[in-house]
């Protein structure tokens, strides 16, 4: 059983994505589409990139990520939340 676990873990490591080789823009574009197995390494890389930024750049990057995550701000989804959608 230990051998099987070791083989599976090493196989996963071979297919893992190297996020350190990606640009910051590529990382931002990949948000939301990262495989479950790669999320930890993706989050670690994003955190290290954000910590390396100046406070002003970090705030600008955080602000743009919040805006892209929140989607439309025109209230177009409110009908569905209230059960009055199609």
C-alpha cells in the first residue's frame, strides 16, 4: 500500500504545473481554472508575487482582482436570487 501511495504521489508531482515560470498576468488569467491538485502551489506562488510588490502596486493588483471576481455590478443577477428569474 505504501508503494502504491508513493507511486501515485510521484506521478502527480511529474504532472504538476510550474507556476513560478508563469508571468503574473498569466497567473491572474489562470485564476478560477486551476485544478484542485494544483491550488496549493498556485496560491503559494500568487502570495509570493503579491508580497514582492510595493504597497501601492499590491493595492492596485488586489483591487483589480476583486473587480474581476465580482463580475457585473449592474444588479443583473438580482432577479434570479429573488426567485423571479426565468
